[in-house]
C-alpha cells in the first residue's frame, strides 16, 4: 500500500479502558507481506504487559483525491538532547496539519516505538521497561532505529491531515 501512495492508519480499540495502559503499534513489511506489531505498556508498573482484549482496526484511504493532505516522510537524525530521530513538520506542505500519524518499518523487528508530536515535529520515543529483561518485548525486540539502519531499511511516518 505504501508503495502505491495509499495512506493507512491503525486504531486499537480496547474492550475495557484503563488510564494506565498505552497500546502502541507499527506496520512492517517482510518479504512483500505486511505485518502489524501491537504492544501494551503500563504507565503505573512502567513495563510492558500482556495485551488486553483489543480490536485492531485499519483505516485505508484508498481513493483520496488530494495528495496534499497526506505525506510519507523518513526520519531525520538531527541530534536533540536525547538524540532521537525526528521529522520536522515545518519542512513539508504548509497545508498539512497531521491529525493521524502512523509508523511504517521495513524488515527489522525494532523495539516498540512511540511517536510524540510536539510543536512542529514528531519524535521517536522509547519507554524504559522495568521488567529486568523478563518480558517478551525486552527479550526479543532489542534493536533501536539508527541512522545507518534507517538509511538502508527506511523507517517512515505516514501523515494525514
């Protein structure tokens, strides 16, 4: 879908709402097959937890006539205080004020990534899990996005305004 410039977004819908639970997701492409990674993080326990009962909906915008309302952008590596990759929104179409943001990764099974939109930029954030490397995420998903990997494997954001 991304190769055809069709924007798509994921929306996790919880059966029971919890003020301490964050549900995150990203899309990946492996060998021409699209995958969705869904994960849950508890703010109270400060660790990844088992995914609760959730319905995952995918919104595919297949026939949107004006391409000025969406963009697919790679992350840049201007070092901020924490060195996380960013997308500067003021460098894209001025009419695009993103309402939906989705993360698309290629090939590599990265650590869970949260997107934080502040002012005129989107920044990647990783949470710190206090499980002492006992949970599935900390045991199996250890790679962070780096400049070299991003150049080769292309992590990008899909924005829709």
